[in-house]
C-alpha cells in the first residue's frame, strides 16, 4: 500500500518496488498529477485494474484517488 505526500513516490521507492515486484499495489494519492507520473514509471511491470476517486472534502476541488495495480 502506498500513500505518499503530494510530491509523490520518491525514485528510491519506485526502484525498490521494481526490484521486489509485489504482486499487487494499492496506491492512494491526493495529487493526480504526481500519481500519473508515478504510474507511468511502473507501467512496464504493472497494469491498472481499478481506479476509484474518493471525495473526502465535499464542495472543494480536492479528491483522493485510489488505484489498484497488478503485476504483469
């Protein structure tokens, strides 16, 4: 399970994920831009199986996004 700060996943963490190759990853993010960047870095080894936005702060533009990835 990943729930990084707004800056997204540090490159060292991405490297560790690609080295250990967990079967499944659940990535929770409050910043869709950094989440998209991070998912792009994982796309060779993982595929997105589910995406669910969650409106944690109604009547604001803030949305949490939950993505499930499965190892290819």
